[in-house]
C-alpha cells in the first residue's frame, strides 16, 4: 500500500485556523495581564509607644477619630447612689378645688394651662342651696321679732322668764343656721353678666387639671377635684431612702436631680423632710425634696434620680467609660499634649453606675480619654 501524501492546499486549510487561534490567545493574554499589584487601603500610621506608658499619634492620624477626649469637671462628690424618685406638686402652692355645695355647672371659664390670679372665677354654678340661705335669713328675722316681743312682754310681767329664754334660744338657732348656709356658699359669689354663682380659685398659678364640663352635676364629696391650680415654678420630688443610708442624709442637705428628658442637665434641690417611720415591707423611709423650676422644664409625675451631694467636697468627675481596671488598680488615659496620651493610675473616692469621682491622680480640667480607653490599653498591652 502506498503512503498518503498531503497536498499543499490541505496544509494551508489546517495551519490557517491554528495561527488565528494562537494570535487571539496572545492578544487576550496581553489585554488581561494586570498592570501591577492591586491598589489597597493606605496603611494606618502606627502610633509610637513611649517608655512612660504613653502613646503618641502623628497629626491627623485616623486613630484619633475613635477617641473622645474631654476635660474633667470639678463637681460636688455624691454621698449616696442615686435615689429613684418622682416629681410632684408642691402641696403648699397647690389648690384642689371642689364644689362647696350641690349644683350644676353652667359654664366653664378656665381651661387647663391657663394662668389665673387668686380669686379668679373658674366656672359658674346653678346652686339650689342659695334658696336655703334666703330661707334661713327670713327665719332669723322672724325669730328676732319674736325675741323683741318676748323682751317687751317680760318687762311688763306678761310672760314668764322661761318664755323669754325660749325665744332667745330660737333666735340663736336661726342665727347659726344662717352662718352655716353662708359657710357652704363662701367660695361662691355672683358674677357680673353671668347667671349663677362663680366658683373661684384661692391661689394664683396655672390650671393644671380640669374635670368640670357644662351641665355636669357636682357634689362636695366628689371623687376628683373640679380643678387643680398650682404654681409649677416650685415642685416637690419624693424618694425613698434605705435604712442603712439614714445616717448619710439630713434635712437641708443639697441634692442634684436628674430626669431622662434632660440627661445633660442637673436641677439643684434641697431635702425638706425625712420621714420618721420606715415602711415595714420595703424597709425604706420617705424623703421629700424641694426644687426650683423657674423655666417649668420639670413636670409633675416625671421619674427622677436624686443624688445627695457634699458641697464642701469637690473632686474631678469622669465617666466610667474612661476607666480601665486591672486587678486592684484603676487607670485613666490623660492627654499630656495634642496627640499624646499617657496611662495614669488613679484612686477613686466614689464610683457610681455612670460616673466616678477621682480622689488622687487627676486634677480638675485635665483632658481625659472618655471613649476609646480600652483600645489604647490594648495597644499598650500588645507591645
């Protein structure tokens, strides 16, 4: 058998596609080849560790963005942990106004939030008992005439002395009935241009509550007052003190009051009264504090925290996030100069839930790392 021979045409048909494929592979390799290593994030500037337990950061170091540095204020040292309390009315400046007699509300003249003066009308009442006063006055005049006749007849010896005494007793009873009727209507008086009688406030202040509506029948023994008028510029804060802390608080003690509505503000107050009897269940004694409220930020029924303070002892205050505890030792990071923070051991005079007061190792006004202290401590420990 003769061997097969390849023709020139067949060779061209085979080599041409192979050449085109090779050229395409080389072009793809040149296009897809990376020009260099991929660009990554710029490396962080590594802080310099000094021998005196301090860390230095170059100006503009991104690590500084994770730190919060604040000056330590000097404030009175608390005597106790904060006491849970509640804001309430100052009862010495509050009037709860009820209807002095049975009646029906004709018109409401004051609304909640209104500022009223002492003696201002709050509503008008239709008072059926007013007729009782007129009847009592008429009966008194009848008894007075009878008494005068008895006196004249007694002088003429027409009637016995016992008849004169009976007339005198009748007159005194009629006079007492008039006084009783007037006392029931003492807080009511006619109002010019209005029908019925006006119920007035005995105190000046703000109408904080209103329960009256036109057409409502009212009684002196109602469950709730028709109006509450109070001066909100002075309030009470009620709290309870544990038995073991009784010796740390006294009347006249200065306190600081905080509420959730204004977390950065403290309201100064004073302890006005401490109860004499412990609650047998909670083993606590009630405490009443007075607080000035000129801007009317505090509202009755707010929850509050009362911190008794010692105004004669003032120390630097730092948040607990600034503290680093290792065993029995406590440390702070203090900024000695811009970009340089040093770890410093401190002794605490009082440690609360949120903040602490430094007895030694820190001066008021020094700048302390209040956020990021644990990161700095880990940096020191890792090197």
